[in-house]
């Protein structure tokens, strides 16, 4: 090529659409959970004055804090990469594979069950579906990144210790 010939920009490598699908689905799951949570807040179906519900929601908040501190700063955005920084199996992750999502679900369902409204049930269902989608996607990524994940998953429940 001579000095006066036009140059073409270098080819840009892009990920195939199939490799972006898990990230897109994870963000959609997050969006569904946020929309469901907004519906519960706006309809006053999230918090309750019942002492048992207050205790359950307080326990959920404490679990969330414990899990966030254990997992670290890498989990503070919608498209967080669960495979970055190593597999976490200590702290609340010793008992639950998804303690952050468990805390959200426990908090939400304590409020929903206190209020007994159709809108509350719908909001809780949307949040549960969104977080379930994220859990499935994250587990696929973790299985691909960490060979030891299968053993960890076999001995650790997703959201309810010793049950589910």
C-alpha cells in the first residue's frame, strides 16, 4: 500500500450474539425484579407492622449485609460478573448458593404474605421469576468457570438452607 492509498479500519472482533445472551437474560431478570419491587413499594405491599414479619425482614436485611460484605464490591451492579474474583464458599455462601437473592426473596415474601393482595402476589411472583432467571444464568457461568462448583452446588441449597 502506498502513502496515498486509503486504509481500511482494522476488523473489530465482536462476541457472537449467543455469548451475549446470558448477560442479556441476567439483566432482564434484574429489571423484572426491580419492576416487581417498585410495584410492591408503590402499592404499599412490601413492609408490614406485624412483629413476626418485621423480624423476618430484619433477618433478611442482616443476611443481605453479611452476603454483600462476604462477596465484596463486585456484586454491586446489574451486570455483575459472578465468575470474577474466585468462587466464594465461605460466610453465608457456606449455607446458601445465592444468599443475596435469598435475602431479597425472604424480605419480599414476608411482606407479600402479610398483605394478602393480588397485586402483592403478582409483584412477588415477578421478583421471584426475575431472580430465578439470574440464579440459573449465574450457575451456568459458574459451572463453566469453576470445576469445583458442581460439588459445592450438590452440598449447598440455593435460597433456603437444607430445603431449596
